[in-house]
């Protein structure tokens, strides 16, 4: 699926995939049948896993010490732990490659500046895999809310996910090191979707992260923002070993309410009454893995080849607001942690 007028036989982006875990497999699946891109190498410290993914693409398997930059890729697909992103993105840019990374791109405002400056210097682009926005249904929601923007009153983002102790033990690091908590791992998607849909500018007013299981990362998060039109955005993310409700984004307008239920294959509705009943109805729909990664990667490839803005606005300009909000949330949490330790 290339832009009209472009011969797919003439245009082929050579890609290096770094990371062979869950996110790496999603990138691999998306690229496998997609014209316009060819994975030429898979890089991972997990040798056999990398070899298995590489075989699917007739690519070579490399470890982190190998000189993948010497392959001169056009695009680097990044599916590694959060705290490795900044250095890996900069290395890819220096090698002359564009970058499509799993979320978030980086974990600090300082690294954001370093990455965006390097991208400008090298004339390359960096895209962030906020895959929930990469969905035709969400584009329809965005069109409705763009016309209703001044009528947006309140925005609610809620996640209550079932997670046992083994899930927490797999988190990478702590909020003060690499953002392994519920905010970076889960709530960032709901926040990004709300900001993408509404185009709202926000200001942080309060945040609280709680580490109830004493694992060094927050497993409950509550954040409040004031919106540019005088309303509020409330983000709540929690984990619980007994129950699971799907992700909910609720946007209250003057006379109607737009609700989005689910994350991988979201369902949505615009209603004027019986909101809770409609949320319950939408919750009955399947929420299996949807087209997010495939749509994201397809959009990236088209954007690079045609040198045009990405349809889902996943470049640094389009994801700047979400990253800025996350940086501020974690800066506030670090200050709270430091104050309590004095």
C-alpha cells in the first residue's frame, strides 16, 4: 500500500529491527507482508529469538555488539526497553536512518531535545508507535471532535487491568530510572489517544503514583490536568489481581458524550443519554489485537517515501504533547519521592 503514482518495485526501504521481544514480533508481523519495506537484519541479545525472526525475512541475525549501522539501513525499527531508546535513536540517526520506535521515544525533556536536534541535523524523521491512534475508527472520532472542540468540557481516561505479581516482576526498572510503572507501560496510550482525538492543550495540576506492591514502580496512577478551554482531563490507571475492565476514554461535550472502549480494537459511540449503558454495551465487543502496528508502520513507510506528514501524526511534532505531559508527570513523581525521603 504505497502512495498513488509510486512504483513499489522501485522503492524499497531497507530496515533493521532492534529487539525481538513482543514489540519486535509485532513490528516483524507488520513488515512481513508489507510492500515498500524489507527487514534486512534483526538485532537482539536473545540470539535464537533474533535468528527465528530473521529467518522469516531472509535477514541476518545480529547481537547488540554487531555493527548494524554498517548495513546503512533506511529505517530502524526500535522495540527495546524504554531507557535504551534515546541512545539507539541517536545512533540510528547518525547512521542516516529514519526511526520508528515503540512508545515512548524517550524518558526526559533533555533526551527529547537531543533526539529532535539530531533528527533535524541529519534530515531524518522519528516516529513514535502510539498505535491506538492508528485506526480508521479513531480518525472518525477525531473528525467529530475537531468540529466540537470548543464544546469539550471534561475528559476521562480510565484503565483497570488485571495483573499478577509475575507481570510486575517483568517491568524494567523504576520510575526514577527507566519508567517501568503503569504510567509509561499502559496509561500513556490512553493519554495519547485522548490528546490525539481532542487536540486539547493541557496543564498538569496534580499527580500521584503509588507502589502498593513494593516493587520499585508505581502500579496505581492518578493525574489531573486543566485543559485550555477551562475543563479538566482526569487520567486514572490501576492494576488489580482480581478484575479487568477495558480501557475507557470518555469525552463530555456540551450536549453529548463520546466514549471509546477498548485499546487494541477500540469501539466508540456518540450518545446523548444512557452513557453507562452504552459503555457496558461496547465492553461486550472483542478487543483482540487490532491493526495498530500494521497501520502505524504502513503510515511511516508512506510518509518517508512520499516525504509527507504521517496520516496519524506519529512524528515528533504530532506526539510532542503526549511526551511533554509524561515528562512532567514523572518529574513531579520524582520530586514527591525525594521529598518523602528527606
